[in-house]
């Protein structure tokens, strides 16, 4: 047993979990392969936040059945949010899967691998870390206590558990010494960080601590919740030199009744006030958001308030999704998914079209400016990176610039990216 293949779908937390799974398998002497057919261990890291993501996982699982039947010695594992506390139904549906693991719970697979190669995982697997890319993720809080009616996350990732500040700072320092220039502090709700730790610790305190890691160039964080983003957190972002001026603050719906049905805990006006406070206190901040169209019972009039929010707030990025029922959630048990699929898609297209217009207007103001870019790599033959506001920038250069901080003069702008040349 020498190789592994990890397939990942879903959010940044899943990506971080997969990289830590890679770290564990690497410490046990296994190396990565490019395809499941070449691997001794195959791991699927699943997402079920949306029906479309779950369908992809099911399709991948099903496609691997013949491979597993032909090569029973291969180890096939399913991890992530598709796996709940009870796995009997999954075991019955996918009997050819060797291990089912909830998020961050890698033990069962490591036991199987250890038995196959004759080593004790507890004796050879140390701290798990992310891949040492230019920019990477550090989970700081696991789980969620919000229990929004549409969301399956609390039932799959559990209640909120914060990692100690010292542990996170140590990981950030180790990654920086391995060449990482930027870390993103991750959580389903990062603004809840620290409430379960001793003392009065919050995300602002953690940002201050990570900001002191000398080798790091930038620090980001996501995702936030409007109810938990305190003035202390906002002021800390404004004052720390390495923390990027970019905030992802989901509003999910623009209508107060829909927000109440979702159990979001704030109103349209309260959300707008929070955005205003952030923009007043953090100079040159960019804002991103998440929203759902077609939630149970959402009328056309209620959807118009979501459009108004996007139009008025002028977000720099909008992650929009059509609502899909998630079995086990409050909405699945108590509400009717009664907005037709075609109507959801129409509303989704309306959001996308409006946001394209908004972004074209915002990005047009950047033409002719110079932007400081952390170069992350090459894509389609061009170097790319992001500025502090999370704007994607492309430029041409013959010299390897990966990991460098460069200044780019913006010459062409579009709604989704910027293009330019290195400033002399």
C-alpha cells in the first residue's frame, strides 16, 4: 500500500480537511496519485449543503463501485458532511465502502491503513497541517450553533468548538516557515470564535495574535455572521496591517419574514446597519455575501427585496444558490419547498445578471490604478493573484513570480477579474 487519491467537493473547510487527511496519509508513508484507478486508498470528501453537491458525491461513489469490485484490496473511504453520527443507512446503500468518517474524524481510515502496512497510526502521525502553498487555510472553529432552518451543517459538523489561540498561531508559524505567505482563518461562523474558551477571547484577539507571525504577509478570514461581528472585531480588522480589508457577511434573504423563517436572527434594516458600520470603520473594505433564492414560501415581492439588497449594498462578490431541501433540517421537517424549480432558476439568473452589472461598475473604478498582488501561481498561461480586497488579477511575465508581492497596473477590467502589467 503506497498511494492515495482524495476527491473533494464543497466549501473551503472541506478543502482544509482534505489537506489534513493528505498530511496524515503522507506521514504514514503514502504518496498522492492523479487518478483513483492508480491509488491504493481512495477518499471522497463529501458535501451535502446543496442537492447538486450531494448528487456529485453520489455519482462519484457509484462510478467507483466497479473499480472496487474488481480490486477489493483497494480501500475506499467516504468522509465529510454526507456522513452523520449514524452510518447504517450509508453502509446498506454503499456496502463496498470500507470506512465512513464524519468531518475531521480520520481515525477509522488511519486504522485500516495502519493494519494493512503494519504500523500504529498513533505512533507515527503527528500534528496535521495544510499543504504549504502560497495561500492556504487554517480551521479555527469547527461546527455551528446557529441551526438556521435550511442548513444541515450543525447536524453533520456538530456544535462549535474553538481551537486554542496558541495552537493556531503555532500552525500559522509552521506554515509560514514552509513558504506560506497568506492564511485564511476558517469556520462555519468565524465570528463565534473563542466563546467556548476560557477568558474573554474573540476573533479580534486571534487576528491580533496571527498578525504577529513575522513570515506571513497576509491574513484573511471567513465566513462571518451578522449577529456575531462585534465592534471589537471590526476595529481589529481596521487596525491590523496584515489582515485584509475583505469581509464575507452572508445575508441569505432580503425579506424580514423570510429571514425569520430561516431563523437568521436579524432584519433587513439591521443587516444594512451592520454593513454601514463596517464600511465606516474599515477604509477601502470590500464586501462579499451569500444568499438563497426560492426558500420555502418566498413570494415574488419578497424576492424583490433580495434584489434591492444586492442593488443597494453593491457587494464585491455574491455567492447565490437556489434553495434545495436538505433532509434532517428544520425546513425539511416543518416547511414546504413550494417555489417551482423553474422559478428558482429565473431568480438565480436575475441575481447573477444584477451582480454582473454591479461588479462591472465597481471594477471600472480600478482601471488605471496600481494594485499590490500576492502571486499565487499560473492559470491558462498567465500569472494570477489577488489584491487585499480579494480581487482576482492576471498579468504576463516571463520570470517565476509565485509567492512574490508585486505591483500591477490595471489595464483591463471585467466583472469577474482584472488584467494588467507589472508596474515599473
